[in-house]
C-alpha cells in the first residue's frame, strides 16, 4: 500500500531531493545514490544532499551518479522548485543535520525509506522495515515496486550498503532476504569483488600503524575474557594520525578468541574516550559505558570523560582503565 503511494507520488513530480544522514555511511550513500540513479534514468531531476562530507574511503559509491553528471551537494537547493524529498537510511530529523534542517521547507511532501529500530516516522509517507539489514536491502523492493531498472552501476551502490551494514553478511540480523537481495544485485551486474575490496580491504597504513600500538599494549584479565588497550595523544601526534583512523579497531580486540569484552581507550586534547565491544548478548557493555555517562547498544557502546570533569578528578588512562575493570569484575 505505502509502496503504491510512494510510486504515485514519485511519478507525479519532476524535481526531487534525496537526503541521507549526517556522518554518511555506505548504506546511506548506497541507498541515496542508487535511488538517485534509478530516478535520473526515468527522466527526473535529482539532487543528492548530505550535510556532512562524504568520507574519502566511500567516494567509490558516488561513481554511478558522477557518470550521470551529478554529485553529492551539502546544501538544500532552495531555488530549484523542489516537489519531493526522499529521506534514505534516516531515522529522525535530528540526523539530517542542523543547517540542512533549517533550510528545508516543511510544506514539501516527504517520503522516508529506512530500517532503523528507532525510526520516528517523521515523513508524509514512511516505508520502514525494521528487521531489514540495510536500507539498501529495502531498496531492492522499492525499485521493483517503482518499475525501476537496476543497472549494474545501481547494483554496485546497493550492494555496497548491504555489504557494509551486514558486516559482509556476518551480523546476526543477516536474513534469507539479505542473501536473496545480494543474489539479485549480483545478477543485475554488481561488481561484488570490487565493492567488497573497496569496503573491507582498504585500511590505511596509519590505521594499521595505530593497530600495531594497540596490539602491543593489550592487557588481558578475568581469565583472558577481557582485554583492554589504549592510544595516547602522543601516539596520534607521532603517527600524524587522528581518532578517525581508530574506526573499527576495537573490533580487532573483540575478535580475539575467548574475549567477550574488549575496551579501547584513547586520548584527545580535552578528553578521553573509550569504546566497548562485546561478543555475548548476555553480557552487556552498557554498565561500563553508562557508569561514565555514555551509552549505546548491548554489544557496542562508548563513553567520554572530559579532562576537566568534576565527577572524575584528574582522569588518566590508567585511572579510567582501573575503574572500567572494577565494573567488569562485577559483570563478567
Ligand atoms: Mn543503514
């Protein structure tokens, strides 16, 4: 039903803006760019908008729309007589970005296609499938409902989101439908090897140099079920790297056989931050993060401790690790 209404609306307009969330990831980029290409192919004028910059390592997802002569822009095209906004992979208005949100005219009809549990149904038409692995997984159904052809280059974009959000088909929400859509995208010509290589085998040397430090400083306890490591401000400076290079590295600690809780602490100018990853759904990472005022999910959470914090006097990496271990002792 919703898909019929979405189809009617899309076919009745010409100028469409497609928006994804701040801190763009492969699913947001894949679903917006894939849909944009499909709509361009039926003659629509399409703008793909993200408030935040597209990370360098995900630029490959933009190849398809660039070939069509458009690029991602970071502002709302106010003067272009926009008739429809389609939000992809966007769970709430707060994830649009403040500048963009200010510029969006509330009177413009909107559609949201998303898979987040927390989706706030903020659009006129909301197509939200909460057990879908990725928005790109839902997009396959949307393309069919809209009679849009999935070209090889669109299949590339959608496969990127599907592969990324499923952790390359490893995460627990990966379903028969996830594999079905992957098969269909492969049939449509997705270059699965190329996309997987771009997503999973392009770690920068700086990242690996940081990993070297992290592995070198691993400290195991609680019968090797817990591991912690850290990166100091000095390390970042010496390696000319930033906290962005740490992305995903805590998982390397979690993935060690026997480990069920892994913590990575790092230092910045004004604060310390740590990420916790778990492997056992019965042992939540949340007590650790929330006791420092942080939060997240059962198997992945984080917290930040400001250096001028009043409830933690003169924090140091050592003190933070000590306090984390006190909590781990109670839950592991
Ligand atoms: Mn997603």
